[in-house]
C-alpha cells in the first residue's frame, strides 16, 4: 500500500538489551482508506503466511489434475474459512504457475531420471529412446516389469492405436493393449512418437519386440494407417494384421446412412451377415444375395467394403485366435481412461510418464480386486459336471460369459446325424434378430471316446470359449468333464506362466530385508498416539510439537550428512580423474581411457511440437514453406558462469529466462529511453502506445548488451503509421510526396545506387527504413537490421550525436514531418470526427423539423367533427 499510494505512515522500533522494544517514532496519518474488515488482511503482503506444508499439498493436488475450484474448496474446509488459509485465490494461482515453471525445467532429464529410478526398483523395467540429428528427443518407449510379465501370459493378441494431445509437445501416444484372464484391458507397453511415419512405427515395434524377448503376437488389430500397414509385416512377419471393423464402418457411415434410409431392413440384415459366425464361402453367398436383393451392384460403398473384406471380416480368419477382440475398442477405451483421469495436453514429459505409471498401477489394483473376488465359490445353475468344472477353473468374469451362453443354448434343438452318430445337427428353433442370418443346422462333432468337440462355426478356435452349439451338445450328452485341452490357461485362475519373474514395479522391502509397509505402519501408529495425547492440553501440545520439530531437524541433519558424503565421494572421483588426466598429459599413463560423462541424458533437448495426421499443417505444407516450423513449447533458461540456470520465470518483455522479470528487464528500460527520444524528436502523438509496443517487439528480437547507458534509434517508426493498402483516393497525394522525396534523396552521397534501384520494378511507396522503392515496407525491409546496427555504431563513435528523424515525408494535413502521412494524421482524423458529429447533429435537426411539419399537416387535414369527437372521448 505504501508503494501504491505513497503513504507516509510508519513506526520505528528500537530493541533493548533485555529483549524488549520501545517506539522511537510513529506517524499515524494515512492518505488512503483503511481496510474495512479483518478478512481483507490476507491481501496485504505483510499479513500473508504460506506454510510449506500448504505448498506441498497444493502441488500434489495440482499434478493430480484436481480442478482449481476443488483445491480452493478443500483448503477452505481444512482451514475453516478462506480468510484463514493465509493467502488468497491469486496467490494459489501464482503458486501453481510457479510449480509449473519449476517442473518445466529439464523435463527430458527428469523423465529419464524417473526411468532410472524405476529400473533401480526392478531391473526388469525396460525403456529406450531415439534422438534426431539435432539431438532432440524423437521417440521413446517404456514398459513396466508387470507389463512385461502380463505380455508373457496374455500376449497372444494385442491392439495398437495412437491418440493425440496427451502432452504439451503433442507427441502421439501409442499404447499396446491386451486382455487378461479377467477379460480386463491391460497395458503391455507405451510409446511417444515424434511423427507417424513408417520409420517411427518400425522403431516402436522393434523396441516392443526386443522388450518382450522376441515373442511375436498371434494377431494385432490396428486402424487403417498406411505407414503402420507397411511397418507391421517387416517387424512381425508371423503375426496376422487385421483392421478394426469399427473404423471401417465409421469411414463409410455417411453413404451407409443414405442406404439405410432407402432400405429400412438393410441395416439389420447387413449387421447379421457381419456378426454371425459364417465360413468364407457362406459369407460370400450371403453378401451376393444381399447385393442382388437391394440391387447394390454399382454402389461405391458396397464395392469398397467388398474389396477390403479379407482384412476386417472375421469369416476369413476364423481359425486364428483373437481373444474375443475384433476392434481397437480396448485401445481407444484405454486412451480415454488416460486422457480423462490421468494426463492432459499441458503435462511435461516427466509428469506425463508418472501419470501413465499411475494409470498402470490403477489397472493392477482393479485386476487384484477381481482376482480376490474369483477366489470365492459360486453356486452353479445346473447339476451338470462340466459346469462345476468350468466354475472351478475359470475366473469369475469368464465363468459369467460361459453361464450366459449356457442360458442361450437352451433355445437350440439337437438331432443326431444319420451319416455319423458322433455328429449332431444343432439348429435354433426360435428365430430372432440375433440369429437373423444363420444356417438352419450347425454340425457339431462330439466324440466322447477321443475327447473331440468341434463346431463348424469355429468360435472356440477363434476366441477360446465354447459356442452355444457345443454347450447345447454338452447338456444333451450330460457330460461330466470337459477335456483340459479345451480349457485355455489364459482364462483360468492360474494364468501365470512364469512365477519366478519379478513382476513387482516397486520394492516391498528395504536393504536390510524389513518391509516398507511394516515401517510405515509402526511410524504412523506412533505418530497418531502422540497427536491424540498432544491435543488434550496446551502443555502436552507444546511437548508434542517440540518433539516433532526436534525429530524433523534430526532427520534433516541426517539427510544433509548423507548428501555431504555423496558430494565428498564425487569430489574424490573428480580429483582422481583430474590426476589421471594430468598423468595422461605428462605421458606417464597413456593407456588410461578418458573419463565418461556421468549423465548421458544431459545434452538431450526436448522434442519439437509434433505435427500429426489430423492437424492442418502437413508435411507437404512444411516442405513448400507454407507453414512455420514447430518451435519448443518453452525457451531454454540462460546459464550462469557455473553452468546453472539463472531462473525459471519467462520475462514478458524479451521472452527469455535470464533471472529477471519484465519490470527489471534491460530491454524494457531501453525501450523507455527510445520512446522518450522518439517523443523529443517527433513530439507526443496519439499512437504512443503502439510505438511503445513496436519498440519492445523490436528489442525482444535483438541482443541487449550489458551496458545500460547504450541507446538505440528507432528504425520502425514508419511501420507504426504507414498503411500498406493503396487507396485510389490518395494516389495523387502519394505521388506528389514521392516526387518530393526523390528531390531530397539527390543530396545524399549514395544517389547513384538509389537511382539504380528505383529503375527496378517495385511498389509505389518508399520504405521508411532504407528509403528505397522496392515493393516492401519498414516492417518487411530486408536491410532493417543492418541499418539499425549502422546507426548504433555511428551513435557510439560520435560524441555529440544528433538524433535525426527517419521519415522525410511532409504531411499535407498538418504540414509537419513526424513520420506519418495525411491518412494517418491525428489532426485529420480529429477533423473528420468533428465533421461527422456536425453532420449527425444537422441530420437530427432536419429529421426533427420534418416530423414537426408532418404532424402539423396531419392536424390541418383532420376533419373538425373527428377532432371534436376525439376531444369528447
């Protein structure tokens, strides 16, 4: 308040030797109104108190993607009111902004530090990265130890999809997703890609294959990406590549909607043909019958669907195991979960990878909950022996699917084939939309002696679970036990194939073998006891508080000693390395290899802003030069003489991180001096604000030397006043001004060069920076920087430098040379405004006179009888 209003109220104290204070001087007169209530004290800097615990809580809530309004609500509830928090809403916002700035420093190095910490927790953690020619991060892939173990158990079929805007660099997020024994989605690996080219996909797939020990999946489902389609056969030659059926249908949804309107029954029949378990020949016959029925031979959408049928119709790979996955829905749902609850497009890289790790741990928690639920026993629906067997083997989720199919199998009837007694003909006797297109009879082979149970729909070969037809035959035969070869281990409760593999992402014990949970439990219980006892009285509270503070101080001292020991070890290593270098220079030990850098990730730069398939700026536009190259999302901080960053805040004037802000920026101070010089030469104008912005923008692109007294001349004053459009109304005036300028330029020493340039084809106007007529202006002048440097050099060399105006045009309105013309003259604009006001006033007077005259005529033409009747009423 003192700085804001210049208030002179103060109080001076003097401390005595006994610790007391006396008032030496005091002034109570304020020049402003005092605060109206004690709750407003929080807006005064002297009354703000921010607890470090509060800062830590806000940081944890912020990076957990909690909304600001929810953070303020929680702090208000914890402190018993907003005025008791110790700071106001803007302080919390500034605190969050400061946290974001701090976290943005060395985000790539912090990301690799997190990877190294995870690898220390479990050596089975895998990560790899790739940099471009400029040593910028391009691709990165990582996989947790638990994810690698899950792939060993359930990696027979995977889905792969990319999503956008999950981090501040907009790197496409690629996730390898599968399904576990509880029919839940599980993450096998995660990658960030700099672009979606064939080389990037090949690199990601090769790293994934290396991470998983060379085990290729049986089937992989993706969307229709040409680069991905080329890369998969080269890295996974033994893997079946299928397209997502949902993407295929969604690509053709607009023409299909038109067909559905023309033929109302077409949608149900087409869906039945695509979903029903048919063989390739049967699907082709059904498709041809559909085309013939609705006469769709020349429809492009039907032709395209038929051409791509072998890549997305399940009838062509019925014998290939796909784990009940026909689309990339699991990958898309996992992307939705990540973007909905864990990551945002503003996250830094190290925050992003931590949040992905939190998502993986959340999936493990859901998996553990389902595993715990599957340990119980459930009551069977029937007394068949095979149902009790599958209930004991399968997990709860898989058994629920089996029981639902068992319920639907009761709608089928069975009869024995006359050719072979082991063949049964199963048909659905109650037709519905679910079985709208089906053969009347499905042939099921059931040989109890050999233990063979096969159906021609091939659903067990495709998904690993029995179809309705086989379950109906089980009930018909009163089967006691199903052969174990038909119960896949991936669906059972004991699906772990390698129990010796360390699949824990975090250590559960300390170095001495003590459990971390045990230590945490003991400390927590003791702390709760002290807290409960300390709240009973003031004396106990002080004892408990001093005990906590003493313990905290001792722990800090212990950590400081450990850090000092580590620093001492590092200094010893540096001294030893220096001695080795000295001996190597003297030739005593020539065979000692040079010391390696301890941090291999120190020189890796953050990635550029990625250009994805869905963005408007494509690679073709980038090659043609029609779009700007992406720039880093945040400038790198300047380093001091010791190699440390000077600060974390970005200056709003020069857009640099150099340990200062916009108030102490040298560019701003220099801009102020330039503006004062400009006003001395040209006088104060109405557009001084625009001139100030122009000067600041110019200085933001230049290097400001250390000398604060150095001044620069403004060379962009013309662009503040000139209008780049040529109006026919003022063409003659501009030609007259150009003639005057030509006569003035004849006195300059470089008149020959200028006359030679004037013969070239260009614009009609001269550039106010270089005084040449080459079709450009001061804002686009190619020689602007050179002219500025030359003027600065002349200013430094001459002792009595005279500031000369850059413009030479004479305004025809005010007859002055102030860097503007008649169109941008403030005097002319003021005259036009006055004329406009006068014309408006005259128009209003004229309209008022007209309305009075109209009313007078109306009164004269009204009959007398009508006027008298109106008065009577």
